[in-house]
C-alpha cells in the first residue's frame, strides 16, 4: 500500500477509535456514578462540532504561540501514529513524543495569559514526574528484548511470549502513565476542575476541537503502544478488545477516585514507579525474569 | 481577519496538493513522513479556521475582552 495512504488511514482510525473510546470512558464513569451519561459518540460529535463554533482570540493571548501550540500537539501525535502503528519504529521516538506533550501542556497554559492556564502550566512541570516510570519501563523492555524497535519487540514476543508475563511491574509502570493521561484521572493535576479546564481553558471553539482531535489520537496511540509492547503480536480484534478493557479499567478507577493534590499526585506516581523499578531489578537478578 | 482567511486558504491548498502528490507519486519515505507530519495538522487547522463561525461585528470587542471562558 502507498505509504501516505497507510498513514492517512491510520490517522483516521486513531481519531475515530480514540474518540469513541474516550466517549466510552465517559459513559463508564457516568454509569459507575449512577448517572445516565452522554452517548458514547458524544466525544466525537463534540470534536467535530467545535470546528463550526464561534471562535475568537482573546487580547491576552500570544496569538502565534496560542495557535501554534495546538498545531504542535497535532503534529507530535501524528508522529506517534507514524512511529507506532505505521512504521513500528523505535520506542524512543514515542518517549520523545510524550516528552514534547508535556512541553505542549506547559506552553499551552502560558500562551493564553489566563491565570488558570498559567497555574496549569506550573503543574505540567510537576507532572513531568510521570516520565520517569515511562522511561524506566522502556529501559526494562530494552534490557529483556535487547531492542527498542517495536517491530523487533513484536517478533521477540511471538517467540518468547508476551512481556506482561516477564516484566509485569514494568507494564504496571506504563499503565500508570495511561491512567495519568486518561480523562478525570486522579493524577490529572493539570486539568483539575479548580483550574476550569487547565491549560485548555482559553482554547475554545475551533482550537478546542483541534485539541480534541489530537487527544483522541493520543489515547489510541498510548493504548496501542501498551498493548503492542506488553501483550505481543495482536490482530485487530485483539487490539479492539484490549483497548476497550483498558478504557473500562481506567474509567472505573477514575470514577471512584478523587483527584489528588499536586504533591500527593507526584509522590504517589514516584512511589509506585520506584517500587516497580526496584521490584523489576530484583526479579531480573533473582532469575525470575528469563 | 481577511489576511487570516487568505493564509488559511493558501495553507489548505498547499497541504492538499502535498498530500495528494504523496498519494500519487512514490516519494522516499522521509519525504512522505515530513509531508504527513506537517501536512495533516496544517490541513485540519486551516480547514477549521475557514469553517469556524465568526462573532458578529457588534460582539467582537466583547469576545476579545472576555477571556477565561472555558467551554
């Protein structure tokens, strides 16, 4: 298949599947809290609707920066689709994508001139603590498989079995990242409702729709990477079931857990990350990991 | 606002041509990746800048002075 056609198809799949999964996530949270909740398709409809809503650029914003940061957000997650589902390239590219995502959170807040955005921008720096467990998880995948290449990791698992059985604590660290990035997460300190919509507060109308487009792709890519590097070679049905199950689990966790204060959020993530990190090292040196 | 519309149309046309060119011609992978990384977000953003509703002339000042609106 033509490479551009492949990329376009994967981006459209990521957007549609990510939107529906985020809609499902919201529905699950509502049902756990005994509310009817919006239809599953609501997140997708919202994303499209915002492209036709009235949009203005407040006087307080730095306009090129304010618009440009939404462009960068979309760009990095298109890179995520290319490095992941399309090219099966290096995990380090995806780590880089996530690192830039934190920069986007930071700069999106600061570009708006809004006090809510700026406070969210400060919290984005704190929440960068989630990158440590992610990096540790990637390092452990490398130590076990001897490669950072996603295609080779899939091949390794087709011979030796899924990595979830070999390094479960590394998988748990990665799962922590997924919980952190899920909507209404206990660790979502950058989007705490005390900050209205956090770094997105001033991005409304078209720009909010554009950010929804990127975040839907982001959710799909993160679930795809998690399933691919820990659950081995999967077919389309396997990915679909896996993504729905993870969305169910995160929805249930987020519906039953209040948001942490920033210091508790960071300390909890670092503590869980440290336990998983040293646990995995112990497993490697005691021979539990083959 | 008029210059924004012109820039949006130019970006939309350029990104459409670049994406279609990559669909028709087999370029090197790095060229296709570059076009996809910049072209797809540019296409969506420029289309959105053209489709978004504009505030009524009498409301413009209020909209610009009214930050922190959230949704």
